[in-house]
């Protein structure tokens, strides 16, 4: 008589998680540049979605502008990029002072950065316009700064990218984005061959900010890699 082993829900979850990790690792090693672009786009999209959910009031609000923004973003998240780009550009042009029109620049930056062939100059320009007009949005301001850093990183300007990522981390330590920014800053310092700066950044983060266990482990792995590289020199 054969005894059947019933797979528990926890085992199924573990198998699915392992499969996800393996696929992510495979994608990273096949195309690391697209991997990091995907990570950055994910961060920018999450920031934008959180803002939509919160829908915090801003001065000069137009119902038409808000509806246009929702329509553009609905199409953007459905992958209808040409329509979304056209709608966001029209919104920004028609409502330049309304906050929906200002946010359109942030989402255009995200769209351009996440293109199959990233349109880095356009993305950086749109993030810059948003920052100039929005002044200080708790969520989208650091996300736009992160977006500019990601553009610099993909353009190969690693030291410039590292400085901006580090600035995001230091200015917005209370936001979840800070952890991603410190990891990205250290990565770019490493790519710029500034290993001492990467080591100091990671060490300070662990000793002074005392991140949660999983976040701390992420940084310790990167710190170990930095120190291994230094020992080889």
C-alpha cells in the first residue's frame, strides 16, 4: 500500500518562492542591466501607486485633470504605453499648474525609464521638471530623485548616481525607499571603484541606523563582497 504525501500550503509557498528566486537569479545573470532597470521601475511604480491610494489633497485641483491622470495611468499599467505617453503629455501641457499635471511629469519619467530601450535623457528631464514644480512631495520627490540616480547609473555615470542615491538615503531615512537607496549607492560606489566609500556607507548604515534583520542581511552580503574585492587589490 502506497502512502501518499500531502503537500502542505507552507511547502507549496516555499516551492513557489524558491522558483521565483531561481528565475530572478537566472534573469539577473543573463541581463544584469535589465534586472536593475526592472528593480528601479518597480520602486518608482510602487511610489506612484501609494500616492494614488492616499490621494492627498493639493492646491489647484481640477476634476478633469484628475480624471485624465487616472485614464493615463490605467493605460500605462495595462501596458498601453503609446496612449499613456500621449495622454500624460497632453495633461502636463493643458494643466501645468494643477498637481495632476505636475505629477504627469513624474509618470512620464517612469514610462521613459522603463521603455524597452530606456529613454534616459527624456526620463531625467521629466523627473527634473517634476522636482522643480512639485517642491516637496513626501513620496514622489524622493522617488523622482531616485529616478534621476537610476538614469545616471544606466548611463554609466556611477559616481554621480552614487551621490544622488546616497542623498536620497540620508534625506529620507524614515521611508522604505531609503534602504533601496543605500543598497544602490553602495553598488554604484563599487562600480565607480570607490570601495572605501561603499564600505563606509554600508558600515555606517548597519551601525547607526540598525536596520531590521532581513535588510541588515542584504547589506552584510554586499559589505562582504566589497571587503573581498578590497582584499584582492
